[in-house]
C-alpha cells in the first residue's frame, strides 16, 4: 500500500531539499543556525525563544481535474507498481498546497530565509523521480526513529519514487484578503510566507482487498503509550538515569528493551504489566532515540523460539556537559576570541551535529551567540571549540547534539547558574 504514502513522501522530499540547500548556501553564514520543520504554524514558538527557522506546512489538498490527461503509459506503469493492473477505477489525482514560513528573532533573518527558500524552489520547479528516490532514501535512513522512516520501512522506496513520477512546483500568489483568511484560520501570529502548489500526486485505487488490508495489532503485542523520566525529577532524560516506559501488555515471559537502531537488547530493572524501568546505558548517543519492548520465549534448546515487538516510541536523550575557557585574546572593538573546551556525557559521535550556545548572564542588553562545531574523525567526550567576536562577560553554556540540548542547573532563586564560563 505504498501509494498512500505519496502525500507524506512529497512533504518529506520538499523538507529535505530545503535542509540540504541550507548546508551549502552562504545564507547560513549571515543567519546562523537554521532548522527546517514540517509543523502546523500554531506549533511554532513565536515568543521570546523564537529562532531562525523555515517551516513547511501542507495546509490544503485539492483534486486535480486533469487526471484524464495523464498518459496511458504512465497510468499503466503506475498500476503495475501497485500490483493492481486490473483496477477499473481511475487514480485519485491530488494537488498539494504548501505554506512556507520564515521565522527569525533578529532583523532581516526571516526575509533572508524566505528569499533563500523561494530561490531554491524556483531553481527546482520540477523534481524528477531520481531526485525523489535519492531524497527518500536519505530521509528514511538518516533518522530511523522518525514517523516517516517507520512508515516507509516496509515498502520499496524506489517503487514509491517511481510511482510519484515527478513533482511540479508552482508559486501561488495570494492577495491581502486571502492571506488574512489563511492566517486567521491558523490562529497564530503572521510571519513572512509564500505558498506553493505541488502537482500532481496520483493515488491508485485497488480491487485487491488482500493487498489493501490493514495490519491489526495482535492482542498479545505490547503497546508503548509514553516514555518519560521518573516522577519527581526535572523530566530530563540523560545517560545513567532511569527511563520509564508506560503502556499496556508490557510484561512477557521474557521482557527486554531495544534502544536505538540496534539488535542489542537490554534487560530492564523492573517489569510490570503497565510500566517498565531501566537505566539508560552510557554508550547511547545523545539525540532523539527510539525504544521498543520485546517479548521472547525460549525453545527446548535454549534458543529464541518466538519474538514479539511493540510499537516504536521515541524519547530525547540529552547530553550533560562541563565547560572551561582558555586562550582568551583581544580581537578588537572590545571583543574577545577564545577556546571553550566542552566535556560530554555520553560521547559525541563523529557524524553528529553539534552547536555551542552562549547566553550572557547579566547586563542591560544580554547577548547570545551560536557556534556550529566542525566535524570530527572519531567519537569523543571532549571538544575544544574556537569562538570569536564575543563580548567580555560571564555566559551560561549549552550545546545541542543532533538537536538534543544539554540541561541547565537552577540555583535556589530559580535562576540558571551553570554550567558557565567567564571570558574577560
């Protein structure tokens, strides 16, 4: 039933194209660290913690009336890919309407990002099946715990890309009244945006009920409903702390847990019908991690005879850090250059993306800095990060490892006080 993934696949392709373009585009040097999301606009933070961000949102799906123009050759190939050559019902032809919105806390950030996105989509107004195939393969393997990766895990990405064929992107320009109605429906603050039409997406009908049957979860299969830190904590999950899994039918004859994309299973500390507790191992990378409950039974020879796995749930494993500063130098205009050494728990993987964040502790106009850390040749628990053009002062230090942010400590007054460094 890969054709039902077409809508999500198109959104994933557009999101990855924007992300990949940012890596090589000089816009990142002027805007700084940028994230690309595919969320409803009311889910985007637009308050004090607003950040440089591009958001892609599928706000409307309409029927394409030109389905009869599709060549018989393409429709025949489309049906063969779906294993449904005898379908008498024409395919469902859809147009996808997207809103691309730019966010930024600083002057001109939003305008720069929107200009970048519109320029990129203008250059790639037609996205071929080869581009779709490569993009979907990368998207499904880069973050295996994402909902999209799990959805395409059981289908052929090549067939899915071939089925979509190609995507034609066309800008849609709204007047002020149409724009006002659209953003009123979102019930959130307006930000600079542009709308695009992706056409056309075909979803083939099927007369083969067996091929379109839904997978029903067996009643004996464990089901994860929530993954969290223990109660009476700050709700941050870090290495060495306890992970709590809540759900239904969690206890089996032999109950173990899989963390991340690995076949290694962990024996929990405590197993109940609705809750499992286990220590987070120290060798798990900080990032968004997947978790599964696995039930096993043993045969007569002591070998695994049967294995039942739960649904996949996700949690964020945050890194913990300490930091100190060295090599402070005057870089002119009352600014400093320095090196900040950060020690991590757990280790940072060689391919993981690391960003250093500095926030001034006090001052009339406290400043904040963001530094993207260079690549590494091996896993490490300590990274020395050069910083430059920094105002002298005391700074709270945070890092993001694949988006997972290190926690801060609060003093008795409820103010963040560590980890911190002083650059004089």
